[in-house]
C-alpha cells in the first residue's frame, strides 16, 4: 500500500495552515472537528476564516519559523515554489505535511471521511483518484445510519459489564451481534435512546431473550431494486432466514444476504404455497429458533399485503418485530407509467381497491367508485377486469373513461396497456397480459402519452386496438 492508515489525535495540538483561500477553508472545516489549535498564515485571509473561533489568523507572508512546535503543516497556496519549499522544510524537521493536490510533496494525505463519531471511516485512493474516493464515501454515507456513533457510544458504556457477564469471548461476540444488529440498534436509529438502553439491559440479564430471534416485515416495493429503502436493504443483508412471496422480483432477491436460508411462500390466483395461518406460524417458529427472519413482501406490507395479520401473532407470542414500509405498487407503477394519481385538473383524490373478487363475486361499493374526480387503483384485478369495467359502467361511469393496465411495473419487463372501460376487456383478451398487474381508472390516464418516460410509450386507437411496449421492446 502507498499509505498506511493511521488515526491521529490532534486535540490541543498546533496545526499550521499556509494559505487563506477557499481550499484552506475546506481543510480547516475538517481539522477543527479534531479539537486542534489552528494557525492560518497568508497575506490575504478570507473573512470566513477570520471569524472562526478555532483559528488564529496571521496576515503576512510565510517565514520558516512558522512551523516550529506544530504537529501538522497543511499547505494550500497556488505558489508551487513556496509549496515545495515548505514540504522540504517540514519533512526535514520530521513533521507531518500535506500539500493540497500535490501527492509527491506530502507524507500524509487527507482521506474522504465518513464521520459517525466515535466510529470514523477513512477512504483514500492514495491521491490518485480523489473523485473515486468521494464516490465510495457517498455510497457508505447512504448505507450507514447517521446514528451509528450513538450506537457505538452505547456499546462502550456497557462494554465492561458485558465482559463481566460472559467469560467466553464467543458468548460476548454473540451478544454484541444481537445487540448491534437487532431491536436495540433500531431503537437507537429511531432516536429512542432510553428504550435502546432498556432493551440492551433486558437482553443482557435474560437468557431467554438472548435465545429468541426477531422478525423484519419489509416492503420490497414494486420490483425495481433501486426503490428499496436504506433500512430495507440493511435488514435484507443481516437476515438469517428469508420468507418471501411471489411478487418479490428476482432483482430484489439478489440483494438478500447470500448465505441466508430462503423459504418461498408465494401466492398466485388459486395457487397458494402455504396458507396464511401457516405463514404466520412459520415466522414465529423461525424466530423462536433464534433466527433473524426477513418477511419480504412485494410493494408495501400494510397495503393488501396481510402484514397486519402476520405481526398480530408475533405480538401475541412476544416476538420482537419491525415493519419497514415499501413503495406500494400504486405509486411505483403509476410513476413509471407516467400517470400521476392526482392532478388538479382531473382528480383530487385516489382510492386503492382490491380487484381480487373472491368466489367470482363483485361485492364492492360500486356507487362510491364512479366519481369522476377520483382515481381508482385496482390491485390484483387482472382476472376480474371484465367485471370491474362492466360494474363501473353500470353504476354510471362513462364507458370512454381512460384505463391503464400495467404489467410488471418498474421492471425492464414493464408493459402498459391503455384503453377505456369499454375497450379494455377486449385488449386483455387479445394481448393476454400476465400477473402481476395493476389497473388505474380515471382521467389522469390521459396524461400517459405526454408524461411517459420509462421506455417507449403505449397507444391505442379509437377502436381499442392497443399497442403496448416496455423498456426492453
């Protein structure tokens, strides 16, 4: 390696910064977090530096004795001769020196930093590709919760007590893995520090709690893995067992922890792998075995996802659980089809309706669904599309009302079929779309041609002769 990573304690140490411009300001903004005493030397110094309590500003040219008795020299001038001179001088005195944008003149460099104090992560490209280092930092920033530092501080407070409780290092490791990746950590992330401490103490002193696992009820969104929340991705990476349904896309499943056990419990029309009661009990049984169980559901678990039923049994059994919302199919598929669910000119409300007509019945409040100022979104309505269109027309909705049927929305296989209440049953019969689909009814569908952005648009003529294309067509 070109540079060996070390972390320096600069609290109350003297740091000299030569240069008083914007580059010096950026460096000083980082350095002052260390608690160092900073002396700035330059003929012209920005007002923003003069007003900083951490800085002593000396407006004059640099002289050699300026770097006596300091721990670090930072050179941020555009004078190449001066930069080289200070570098040679500092290294001759055994000092740490950083010359901005001149790696050959440095014996230390500034890394990109992810600061979750006391947890600090430094990334460097050894001065060769700083933009790449910043890119890596951005990725880490997006995946590491902002309150990681508070979690580290909580762990530090109980470190001695945990060591006294567990004589074996393997037991200590198991305990900390449960604390740092479980309910206690989630309390910290949510800002519930008192509950976090209570959870840690209870787990420390109750062997039964240490043996018990937990359940993560996570919404996987409509299919595009980029639509997952940061929290969903984090829990997907730490689960021991994954219980997933048919609407979770392959691309999302690729992000699950590689060595996790996977249990498929998908449901299709008239084809259930497991009954809902069996799924509920499966989650309890796996948690009682001590596993971290990820219940991964397409869309959002609380919108036609039976999430409430599943956590109800967990609560009865005293199993710890978390619920992570996902982007529901209505908002995800509509957005990718270029169909706003509400619009000042067309719809002032939106209504989500299950289109799964049990036993072939059509027992829906049709009279409430025919308002022209609302958008209707039917989940699981492909098999009953003829009935849906018929009933809406029978109860007063104009047969020419626009309707969109979206197949595999937000994925590369997305297809959008556009028609009217009168023509859509024929379009479905002819084109034979396959589940999963989502149906949108309302005047907002007319905006699709103008606002469609995810791949080629779709169209239909006055006779309902629809052409449907997806991003890959």
